[in-house]
């Protein structure tokens, strides 16, 4: 089963920090149900966010994952949380 | 005014992942044969994207003299080979010096990327002594100036550096110079080789490279593949070419360009549509007269969606055959428009729309007829070739069958 933001509130909080910083978004607007569009996050902003996530959590995020299909902040956080958790649970991680 | 001076192509040449020669490139495109493979680098490479359409087994000594070689990055070497082929076909191999009525205009996004990569590694990592010819070899303008020196072309000479629209703009501006009467002939085209260690890593960081297959306009597409190479064309004013008995291959009927003025990386459908409309107007062609479009079609989510929308704005609901041959020869960046003009000319000359390979299903956001997976024999009197670049620079060329000219 996929792990969601609600299962790991601490990790979700850290991811929101990255979205706010790299996406240059107002923190109050970065709610879970805020759409990517309403935050004016363009594809290059998502690139910057994913790159910062890779740096911060020392994971590789493939470019053909579900990250680019995220419709809102919750989707994005879930996709990232799920990926980080899977990567970190690999035996060689 | 346009009717006064028509511009024809009398020769073309190419070096690409398909090998040496314009025919090799066209045949690979027509047959849907991908030339992408595992990328090779002179030093250890840590990138996660392992594939590219590199020029392989190129022998510089076969095309570049020992005196020229120290001044030639691989991009200039490819250009020499492509120019030799183009001038031979045009019947101008012995026409040296070509003089002040010939322009030399070459598009390249970066210029000597291999020289940069090697030079920086030598200087910063190895603390070595730089090659004294590093600068003259890497400057983008080395591409056209080396040609001018070899062929004695003393007319206008410059490089166009408009990223992925470079070659198309170089060819287009030459068309305008000939049409305006500033010159009678031009050696034009594009060249690029950014398949180097650092450039591949930089492209990977942008997250636009596919780890597996480039599948333009297709459901499930996930990015582009870098390609390398060069293509050169001899453009001539039709009457000058006729007088010397040259055979026209096709007419370059029109050129159009536009600028989005919006976003450094995100393409814009309105800007792309304006570019295609400008091209049609310049060529004096109606949208209905275009039979085939060789798309920019990078295989990225954003480009293909936006280009499809733009094509809809220009051509309406008509199911116009639109293919991208980038899964064959890769995305040649500054050379892309030249490599794809070779393919577009092939399509017009042989009445075959080359396929978009690796296509596996409809993406509702790309409502075009992508000529999926197999070439389509069809009547092609006129065709369009699109190039769209970072920064929002759009450029297109319209090609028309020579006998229809």
C-alpha cells in the first residue's frame, strides 16, 4: 500500500518547506488541497523542487515517475513521500 | 517582390548518428531506424541517462587538413564534411574562392562544447597548460569562419546562437539576404555536439531527457534524447543557379520567426502558431497547401502538447500528417533545424512522410496525426519544418517541390 503524507507528518512538513522555498510560494497558500495551478507552479518549478528534494534526502527521483502528474500539493507530497520511503527501505540504501 | 528572387537548394550534406551523408540521414528517417545508442565519453561518466544519438566512427583526417585540424572542434569537423558533400552536389566543389556574393551562416547553440569540456577538465581538474588554440576553436563563430576561410566566401559571415532554433534561423536569414539582393548564394546550416560529460549531466538535471525511449506525441512519453551532427545546404537565387546550369533540389519558399516573450523554458502555443503563420505568409502559401510538417516534436510533455495546440491553431481540425524524426537522429539542438531540413527535403523529393517511431498510443493532449511508426507514401508538394527554442524563439521554414516553384 502506498504511504501518504498523513502517515509521516514530519516528512510531509519538510517537503512543504522545500515546495515553499524552491517554488517561491506563500506558506499560507501551500495547503494540502492547493492545486499546482493555483500556486502558479510551472514545470521548471517542479524541476527545482525535485532537485532540492534529491539533495536534501539523498535520493534519486526518476523523471518518468508520478511527480509531474501531481494535481495538488497533497499529490506531490504523497508521490515524494512514497518514493523516499521506498528508496530508503532498499537494502543498499 | 517575393516573385522576383526565388531561393533554391542546389546541394546538401550531413553528418549525423546515421553516419556520413544526407542520404544516410534521410534513409534512416524514412525507414524509422533509430540511431540512438549507449553514449560514449572519453572520461568516466556518472550520469543516469546513458543514451544519445552520437556521431560514431567519424574520421577527421578524411575531411580536415592537418593545417585546419588544430582550429576545429568536432562541430567544425562535421561541418566541413557536410559542406564538402553539399558543394559537390551543387557542382561548386572547385568554385574557390567563392567571393563577396556568398554568405556563410551557421547555427549552433553552444559551438565547441567538446573543446569547453576538455579545456575545463584540463585547467581545473588536471591543472594542465591550456591548448593555445582553445579559444579560436571553441567560439561559435569558428563554425562559419572556418568554412569561409576554406571556400573563400567573403560575404556576410556569422553564427546564429538561438539554442534549438539556431539552424532554422541561420537558413532563414540567409534566405532573406539572398531575396533582398545582398548576396546570390549562401552556405548555411547548423552543427552541434553537446553529447559531452558535463553537458549531458546538465541536461539530465533539467529532467527533460528520457532514460529509455523518445516517443514524440505519444501517450507515456517521458523526454528527449540528445543528438549530434551537422547539416549544410547551398542556397542560391534561382536565376543565378539556372544560368550556371545547376539542378534545383527544392525551393525554400518561406521563413518565419516569432518570439514568445514569456518564459525562459516553457513553450507557448500562441508564439509557435504565430511563427508558422509568418512562414506561410512569407512563402505565399495557404495552410491547406501544406501537406506535411516535420515537427519540433522533442518528446517532452510540454513541447509536444504545446506544438499540437499551435498546429491546431494554424491548420484547424484538418488531420495534417505531422511527424517528429528526433527518435531517429536525436535532438540536434542548434543543428536540429538543419538535420530536420534534410529529412523534410527528403520527404518532399520522394513523396514520403517519415514516421514518428516509438509511438504507442494516443495522448488526448496531442491531437495530431503523428504518422505513427511507419512511413507513409503520399503526395507532398509543400512541407513545413519547425524549430522552437528555450527563451521562446520560434522559427520555421517552408519547403516547396522544385517543379512546383
